């Protein structure tokens, strides 16, 4: 169980200014939260596999069809730099080992 003195100490550590009414309110609320966590600790989860989601989620994707852009030259001409028929970009990786 959490008491008002502990709430006051945590508020000081977090640099929060709480009124005495807020300290009392947070003492009650945090006590309820800790009680609920204790109830959860009593649940047998030994046969439950760890998961990151409560429901099954899968990506919805479409087939990626390659389609040439009809105005390729316009795109290349708008690039800051180009080399032949490609965009020229700064080197970001050192490939010499």
C-alpha cells in the first residue's frame, strides 16, 4: 500500500508541487492502481505465450507492379544533380574494408 508520505516524496523527486488535496487524491488513485496490479500478479499466465499485441495484426499490401513513368526526362531534369539517366546522390557509406 502507498501512503501520503510516499506520494509527497515522489512529487518532490519529480519536482511537482501538489496541494494537500492532490496528495490525498493521488494516494487513493495510486493505491487503487497497485491493488489492481496485485490482482494481475495472481493470474496464472504460465501457459500464455508472450506477445506484443492483444489482437492479431497483419499488413495489408498490394502487389507492386513496375510501371514506367511517362515523363521520366522531366523528373530527371528537375533533380539537383544527375549522372546519365540516374539521380546523383551523396555517398553515405564507406565500402572500403
